[in-house]
C-alpha cells in the first residue's frame, strides 16, 4: 500500500540555499584551471562560471 501524496513544495529559503551552494561551487571551479586533466576548451568558460557563481551567491543571500 503506497501513499501517493504530492511532493512538498520548495520554499524560498531552500531555493536560496541551493543557489548559494551552487554559486560557491562555481566560484571554486576556476581554481581547477592548472590541472592537466581539464581540457583547454572547457577552461575558456571558467571566467563566465565565476561571474555566474557570484550572481547565484547574491541571489541565494537575497532569498535567505
């Protein structure tokens, strides 16, 4: 017997925390530029990831 209840909606605080964590990870990604395992084609997008990460952190902080 399984109950088919609806999933709990995501709150504003949960969404803000998720944005903050994802943004923080995106800030750390450019530090991997010196690894040899990272292809040059991907490392060209690290600058964009950094600024998107900053925006996500600001959004997460605003939504907390």
